C-alpha cells in the first residue's frame, strides 16, 4: 500500500538519515582514534599511570575525561540509531547526552587551565582567576544550554511511519540560545590562549628558541584547536539558525577536546616521568656503577 508523504515529512526523513550517517562517522572516528592510541599509550606507560600512580584529583580528571566519551557514544546511539517513539523520549535522550557532554567539556577545560597554571610557574592568582572564570562559564553554559533544550522543537521517526531505515530524533530551534553557550566557552578559551601566548613569547625572548619551537613547547596548538571548534559552533548556528546539524559540531568539539586534553596530559606526564628517572640515574654514585674488584 502506497503512502503519500508531504515535503516536510520527506525533509525530516532525509535529516534523520543524514544524522544517522554523521553519528556513525563520529563513533567510527572515536573508536579508530582510541584503538590507534593504544600503541602510544602502552609505550607511554599509560597503564602504569592509571594503576601505579597516586590517586589524585588530576588522575580522577584524566579518567573522567578519557572515558566519559564512551557514555556519549551510547547516548548518541540511543538518540540517533534507535527508534524514538515520541518527542518526549527524544528530549530525555538529549538531556542525558547533554549531561555527559558538559562533564566531558568541564574536565577537558580543567586540563588546559591546569597546564596554563603550570606555565605561569604555579601562580596562585592565575589559578584562582582561571578556575573562578571556568566555574562561572560552566554554570552559565549549563543554564543556557538546558534552557535551549527546553524551548526547542523535536522531530522523531515516529512522525513518519512506514519509511524503512529511518530512526532517531533531533531538535531544532531558531533561538540565539543555541550558540550562546559556545560564546562563553570561546571567551574562556581565548583567555587561556592569551595567557599561554604571553608566556610563550616571554620564553622565546629569553631563550632565543625558534618561535615555532616555543609555541609547540607551550602546547599552543592544542589550545588553538579548541578555540577553532568553539568559533565554528558560534558561526554555524548564526549562519544556519534552523539547521538540525548543529549537534554534529557540538559532538565533534566534545570528542576533540577530550582527545586533546588527555593526550596532552599523558605526554606531559610521560616527559616528567622520564626526567625524574634521568635525575635518579644521575644521582647514582660512580662507585655503584663500577664493576666489583
């Protein structure tokens, strides 16, 4: 039996299909990156870090930032790749996903703030200023983000029964609130980039290293990558306010920030561990290194 569908129904079906493709691509990207990083993590003594290092707040942040994206993937699958019976179920799935996304973003930004704190020679004033700003940013981010969720319109596959292979749901909103949370995040990240650039410039002038080497040493490109994705999450909703594909960039920024933050921390921990081992070997008396007579 043939069913007639309106142009709006066809547009909803096409959007849901594209979102399913995008979700599959994001899941594949995250899984591929995790599998590829296992080799580096083993040689960087990742499991030594997790199992033998002291349980500190930073270690707790690392575990959360590293493994919360797996919960995001499960939430994404429930939202996009499984049938949604009604808009209410779609809204609940988005709320659950958003909670995990905010946790992941917070932990990732904490790593960048702590890295900036170390670059500024553990300056307490810088630390308090950054953490206070981060707290205000995250609280405002949560308020605006969930307010936008509450006022959004939801479309699900239940509205177009009979079309095979169409699952999931999505939200749309013409409200400017969709990009406001990322404006706050962009401002915070811009502050971190500015502080890091100041420190990198001071180091470059005092040591006369090549400028590129000074920037790499201060991990400026990690910061710049996060700043770029926040800028995209502001510009794209402004250019296409009624698009349903904003969630793709939101998901991508959460995943990218988690990857960058954990890799940066793991690499710095590995370097610090090697320096400690080198210092320990340099402190061994020469008599202990000579063969017995």
